[in-house]
C-alpha cells in the first residue's frame, strides 16, 4: 500500500518547480538510473504467530531521474520506491523518496519538495538523525527513510554550515504487518489512524535547524528540532486479532529535541559521539525530559594483506534513560563489530558483530556483507540473531526470529 | 688543439658558478622539482573525465568512469572532487578532498543512497582508490613539500632524455619509502615512476604516456598505467576532456556542492 501524503503544500511546491524545470531548459545533464532487485529472507525457526511464515520473497525497484541545468546550480531529482512482499501487506509499499528542486543562489542553497537528509556519525544507531521518518519495514537497522516534504535553506561559510528546515506533512513510521517477520508480539496497525495527542495532528508543521563545522581533525554538529517526534511515544490497544494478539496503533507526540554529534580523528582512531535531549510537549509525558546517547570508536588496521584489506574494530555504547521512549532497545548496550574492507575491484565489505545488553545479558548478532558482481549487479547478505532477551524486554518477541537474507540487485 | 683546450678551459671556468649552485645531488633534485612545479603553476582549475580499467592477474577487466574537478590552491594542496558514474551501483558517489603536503588531507565521502556526507579518516593516504592499483596519495596533487629529492643520473627512456631522481615522501604515513622518477628534461613531467614499499621492495611502476599540452603550457598524460609487481594486478587511467580555467571557485568544492555533483 502506498503511504498517502496528506500535505498539499509540498506537492504544490514540487509541481511549480517541475514547471520551472521544463520552461527554463538550458539543458546540462539529464539522467535516468536506479536499481531493481529480488530478496529472500529465511527464518531458522517456526514463528511465534501462526499467521507468520518461514520464508519471504520480495522484489524491489527504485528508479531515479535527475536533471541539472544552469551550470549545475539548479536540479530536479525524482526517486520513486516500490517493494512487493510475498506475505507482508505492510512491507508491500511504495514511497516518493525524492521529488525535489534545488537551487543555488550566491551563498545559499534552497531545496523544495520531498527529500532526505542525514545527520550524525555513529554506526550502530542514528539518534540525531530526525528529519526523515524511518522506513522500518525495509530494514531493522533504521537506515532506510521515507521521503519528507521540506523547504530547506543551507549556507556553507568559513564559520560553518547552517541548515534551516520547514517540514510540513508528518510521515508515519512503517511497521511490519500481521504476517510480517520479525515483528513485536503485538500487531502495529498502520492502516488505522494513528493517534496524535495534540490538536493539529498530521498537519503540524515541524521546524528544524542544524549548525555543523569542522576544525582540523574535529567535526561537530548541533541540531534543534521542534515538532512531531518521529518515534511513537506510546502504542494504544485498539483490538485483538483472531489469534489473540493485541492490535495497537502508534501514538505520536510533539517534542523539542536538541542534538549534538561530534567526531574526531587521532591517527588510526576515529572517536564518535551522538547525544540527544528530548522534551515531550504534549500527551501523557508532557514536560518530561529524556536523555539518550551513543558513542564509541573505530580503530582501523590499514592494509593488513597484500591486496590492501583494512580491518576496523567498531565499539559503540548506547544509553537511554527511557523516560519517554520506554521500549527502546538500546538503553544500556554495547555494540562491537569487525569491519573488513577488502579494497578489491568488487568493493567487498563485511561488517560482523554483536550487541549486548549490559543489564539483561541478551545478545544480538549480525553479519552484513556486500560485493559487486560484474559491472551491474550487487549481492548483499545479512544474518541477524536474537538471544536471551528477558520476557519484559521488547526483543523477547524476536526470540524465534533469527534470519538470513540475500538481496540481489541490478543497477542501471 | 690548443684553441680547443682553451675554449674548454674558459667554458669550465664560466660554468663553475652555476655548478656551485647545484653541487649536491639533493640540490639538483630539488631544482628539478622546483622547475616542474613552476611550469605547472597557474592552471587555476581543471575538469576532466577519467576511465579507470582494473585488471587482475587473470586479465579480467572492470571499468569505472569518474569525473574530476580540481581547484589550484597556491601554497597548499589542491582541492578536488571526484564523482563516480560507473559502476552503476556507486553512481553519484563522490569524494571531496582538501589535500595537504605533509598533514593528513581533509576528505569527505558522499553516499547518495543514504544522502550521507561522511568525513573520512584520511590519515591513511596509502589505501587503494576504489579497488585500483592507485593509492589516494598517487592521485593527489603533487606539492613540492611532499618529498625530499635526490638527483641520480641522466638516462634515455624510450628515446626521451630524462633526469632520473629519487623522491622520499615527507608524509610520515606514506605507503612508500621512496619513488624513482624519470623526468622528461624538455617538459619537466614524469615519464615513469617506480614505487618502493615500506620494506623498500619494488611495489608498483607507473608509466605515463600520450602527453598532451593544454593552454600552451600544461602537460597532462592521456594514459597512465600502474602495474603492481607484487600482486600482478594493473590499472589503466584514460583521461579525456581536459578543460582548464573554468572559473571554478571555493564554493564549488563545498560539502553542499558534493551532494549536488553528478
């Protein structure tokens, strides 16, 4: 099901900019690219719910059209996304990842339309990255994002980079459907209306700003966000499935969030820190402040083989006081990983490691590997396992959900 | 006879002051590098397209196409941007590098799928550039301060009269102990460079060929072949569409412009 875009303002902006694109045609570069692919996700054990399955096939397409003119100072970017899943009707979904016009005026860059930005430095969790909603059905790592309607102004000066955002049209997080896997032992129904515990609901216009700069080997960013929190602050039960599973809808609240991210290089060491303070401005948690952080290092051994392979050690610690997001998985956890970068013609990379909860000793492990096949194909494989979560912890519902996944994509 | 002798004697006497300036091989080496640097100064900026062919020992070829922009920075390393067009899965991936002679570079990688601009720990300039036999430091701008120099001898290389000199990297994390360069005496450009690894073994040989002159001054090799003697792999760079003095500015080498580059 295509996630509906309810805000009409950004669509108007985009249509206007598309007309501009057509009328001012001093054509510079125009190109069509993207990928199509197939995916198999296989589970090693039988599911908790009788409606779930052991093997899921899916197909994906992400075509992109990019057109630049005026010496590259203006461009139009359109990127569409669609996935069809064998069983999960929520993972079968489409999205406009990008439908934006960008223009450069002296020292300012302006972007209008649906787009995406990335903030932050950490590898195993993205705390400060709040502008775009997470497309959680795509991948558990939270790195896939939904296109966000935005008006963005950006300036890059000697004293740093400033970004201002007006964000109309809130996007709801995607969650696996009843047949989807892995998922919590409740069904989060995103076809029903989500609850907004403030009056404007989905029409609330969010604001954000970010300042970032670097001095030598130090790099840092400060970000502010005021608007609808991307992560639900609660889930409200609405029904029960025929199999006795609760059906819930997400509750979204207004928040103010201040974020810091910093990175420093010392020889072969890269140190990273992200921290956020979130203040709930509506609903049951109104007035509550919550602190979350992730920080750690990556140490890289350079060229350890004749072929020039690099081996990186990644260690990151996660903390949350859980005062707003009570079910957060990363509350007192360590993530440890080895990163193998082969530096070969096929761009082979492997990231393998585990996350450990310091309170419950539950362990999750992961292997992510990718390489190119020939000139146009890529193969990605991942394995994720979940062990030892206590009954009262969210990962307990993933205890039979160890899986392996293979993605084969053709790029054009 | 006598006449010839006296001419030789006078010539020798006249040349003595010149010889006194270039008396050591180190000074002569530096003088060659200074002249080469002088002749390549003032290009302001250039853009070019590069086709990179990677060959393994079995002869399998994989190809990348990359667009390059470079801004000359007087008194420091140049600023450059390289934008990948092929293979298709890395299309739009781009590097922004502010290179420095003896400090680590500042380098950012733009990953279009994540829309992420990632600062890279660029202490290591010796790593392979996109799986090729070229290291980042091989492709970076050639600043005078990057090496100390020593002139060895004159030698003909494929009919070209060359200075042969050694260059010792000044950057402490360079992948090389030394480079042996054959510098064209007429054009002051490298015809061939041998790279010696940290164990001082011959690692790679670069052969530059098909030099073209631009704006009546700047020589650029249209083809560069790097052979790795230890792995048997090689990489050929083919340069096309060199354009100089495009009026590029600092702001064309910003992190915002990195995201717009295609």
